[in-house]
C-alpha cells in the first residue's frame, strides 16, 4: 500500500539542518512481544516534545531530509514502529487484528509507552497513509489517553466493510495481491474463513464504536481510492459527536495520488497537488493540536468536483469546492429508473411485469475494467472506459437520453434492484458511467452485493429461486458533474472479476476459487410494481459560485482569492472578481504585525496580483474586496 515519502529538500537547504539524535527500542506490548521502533529526537530544542508516530508493516527507513524537517525544524520526536511480525518486530504477522481493541492492542500500548518517556510532553499524533492510516483509525477506537490527533490518508476504518468484503463479497484482487506481496499468503484463507461479519471483525471496525474515537482526525482521501467511503462515512459520524474533524477529497486513486492523470481521463492542471502542499496541509493540523499554534487556515471540507475532461470550461466542474459539512445539506435525492429497452430516466415505468433477463456463468465472469483498486488488475484503475463489457450477453445496459443541462451528483449513490435468480445465491453488480458524446463510457462508481447478505452482512439468507426480492446496493460516493451532451449509464451484471470473487451460484458455504459452479438465470424488473432504480444525490449547480481560480465556494461571493505556498521570493496571488472592486492586501508576520498594506483597483474578471519581494520566512496574507476576504499562509524559501 502506498504511503508518503517526501524529500524535505523542497523546504529547506541542507545548511538549515542541524542534525537529529537517532535511537532504537524494542517497545514491549502487553503480551511481552517487542516491536522494533526507531526514534528521532530534535537537536535544536529541548524536551519535553510532542511526538509524531507512524506504525508500518513496511520498511522503517526515512530520508534524512524528512526526518530533519520533522525533528529539528518543527520540533517533534519522530517515531516509526513496525507492526507485529514485520521488520524486526517479534510475534506473528496479524495485519491490523492486534492494532484495534481486541485482546491485543498494539497501537494503544505504543502510544501510552511514548507518554511515559521522560522526553514526552504527553501529546502524540499519528501519521501516514494506507496501512499507516488504518492503524490510526484502530488506535483512535482503542482510546489511548495520550493520542492527541490523527491524519489517516487513503485508509479504512473497518477491515470488513471497506477492505476485505464489499456487500458481503470477497474483495479478491486487493486482498490476495497485497497479502501475497507481504509474504503471508496463508492469511488469505484466515480472512476467507470469516466471510460473514463476526466478533473477529468487530475488533477492527470503528463503525461499531464511533463514540470511542474522540480525538481530532483529518481524513484525507480520493474519489477513486480503494477505501473512499470508509473515510466519507467516518467524517460525519465523528464530526457530529466531537466537532473536531476535517475532510479532504482529491480526484485521485490509491496509486495515482496527487496527479491529474486518472485512468483514461486527464483532469486540468488544478488537479495536481505536490508533496510539498500535502506536507504543509498536514503539519498545519499537527501544529494546531500538538503545539497550540494558529489554527490551520482551511475549510472544514475541501473536495474536488469532477466533470467533463474534454472541455476547457471549468465553471461548474473540475474545481476545488469548500463546504462546512459532509454530506452537502442542499443535496436533493432523485431516482433514475431502469426501463426495459436499454433506457433509464427520471420518470418511473408505467407497465407491470416488465423485466430483462441474462445468464451468468461463473466460468466466464464479466471482467473488471478499472474501479477503486490499485493492485491485482491488468485493465487499469479508476475511470476506465467500460465499452469492452457493454456488449456482453451477461450485462444489462441502461442509458439516459442526452442531457440538456449539466447534472451534479455529489454524495453516496444507491442501487435498488428488484430482481430474481433461479439459484439459491448469486451476486449483483452495478456500475455507473459517464458517457461522452463520442460514446466512450468512463466508470464513475461501482459496487457489488452477495444476494445471501441482502438482509445484513452478519447473517445469511438463501434466495427463493425465481422469486423477486429487493437488493439495496451501496454504490459508494462521487462528486461528478455529468455535462450537457453526455449521458448517464447504468450497467447491471452478476460479476466484476477479479475485483471481486465470482459467485458460484450454488448457495454452498463461501469458498475462494470454488470449482463447483452453476449457471444462473437472472431477472431484473423494470416495471411499475417493481421499479428498479438508482438513487442519486443531485446538487443544484446554481448554488455555487460560477467562476473561480482554483476553488469553488458553496456560498455567494464577490471575489475569489488564492495564494499557494511557494518556493519563490515573489509569490503570486490569483483572484477573480465578479465586479469591479478595490482589492486590499495586507501582509502579516507570524506575530500578527502588519508589514505592508497594498491597495489596487481591478475590473471584473481574472487578475494576477504580484506580491512584493519577501525575505525567507512564514507570512500570512489577507486579501479583501468589498465584503469578501481570504487569508492564507505562505512560506518563502530561497
């Protein structure tokens, strides 16, 4: 799994680095197992210090520039610990099962050990993405008294729901490929021995104990990430309880983080975000909670609104959007009904008994093209064109008429299928695509449901062959504007392999790669009495500002301002005015002293405001036009 490795040479020249003190320890867990741990202490300040902890199944190596930045420049003790059974840590590899709140609680034990050291000020923040982020959610749920804040990036808060099983079906490509790459193939069967949600999974499921995770958490994810909805579900639950959360969502996948190149699509340059910007964003959060610094100057929620990648008009899509809550309060849920004859529309079917059928043969499953994966696929990841599967006989395709106006879908989608099978068990898969005028059908979101789990992931209930039933499929979330001239497409099948295990249709107990299979005759109802549909969260585009440079604000505004952290001594401010205005820019030092005030008058439109040359250091820039203002932090480095 990915995690961040940032060269801090982008921040500091080597002459600014004063060195750090390195040590190693075998930190003792409650069962006497010792976990290999590296510790890096600042040399430019004196204890007690706050700590930043990363717990990893990978190598503990970090480059000296990064370590020096965290220790000597920022004043943290940086701690990197191998999980049980990895690196030189003792014990058997369990991969997260000993990191939650079960009988063994390695994350809890490590954090409390840190707090007992003479150099610690009692505050610890956790750091890292993917596997490192998972350990953060699990530590937060275990409630160590000295865990002060977390920044889980592209991570899952539940190892069952968002990681090993989706909709009750085994997430084959991800789980098998990762465990094989870690040299622990035997753990695949250990997971598959628990295909239903049970007590084992409850020890690593934060969704069952939101009330326990009271520490501030900055959730960072991407629309094409493998764990996306785990973090989108975590944010509102924890924010409602503790009011100390933040959410950031980019247009990225797990293996294409920070890049405008996603699957078969290329987003505008504003979709790029370099490692320097990520580090500044994250350490604003750490500094606030661990060092009582000035609050980070960011919105509660910041996400990228995706859309048509073949137009230059980004007025209503392919922009950064600020919000105070998630989900967005102004969303209106609308139904997109499936109609026999390959159509879908917002009006319901008006005839009873109408249905479509297909045969699903597990020996010839519908292949995966893209989606929220990053290993184990040969057809790419993210928004890949689905045309290759749309003519298969085991696929039903429903497409809207050409859209006459853009439609913004922002939030969680749900498929409600009224369907039947002639077998005791099967799977239902749904994919949503954005069909461009040239016919290319790019995947937006998708998911699966094992039919026997239609009443709950902790219970099994066989189908009655041939009898219609209801299947509610969580399609996860997106923020996608379907442009005028495009169409929305719904693809229904019973397999998506190897992203998910193929269901053998026998109704037998779950078995990975089961050689015993039956062909199933599937029926999807598109009738007035059984109206299969997609429930879509539609956001009124007129609520949004029509123009901005790189962010879109969900509230009326006359002006938009943006200053990004820079390595130049002559930073530039981009602004866009809806009407002619006087712009007042004030530059402050970290002590709050106003160093300079600049006044300029501009007409409506986009402008570049060059700030005066500044010496190396940290500054706050406040810009105002009429009743609107914007404040940001910049760092000037030679």
